[in-house]
């Protein structure tokens, strides 16, 4: 688990529900992950993006179908 901040606090103040979690590729170390954000070369690991997208899609499907 890693701790971070998002712009979600602004959305929550406006009444929107906001969640802040995602899945990260096991192919990356925490050191690799730490070098990817808050810099001149900020980027997203595509495997982590795929995993998080699948998780959110499955969650949405479960909530809407359940």
C-alpha cells in the first residue's frame, strides 16, 4: 500500500463520491513506481493502468448488476 493525494477532495466538497485506489503491476518494484510520478517525466505504467481499469469495470458491473 502506498499513500498519496488526488484532486478527489475537491470533488467530495462538491458532493461527488470519490474513491482513491488502484492496482499496481507486480512487475514493478516500489522504487520503480516511486520514480514515475511528480517529476518532469511523470508517467503511468500501462500494466497498472490495465489492472486498475479492469478492477473498476468489474466493480461497476457488480454494483449495477447486483
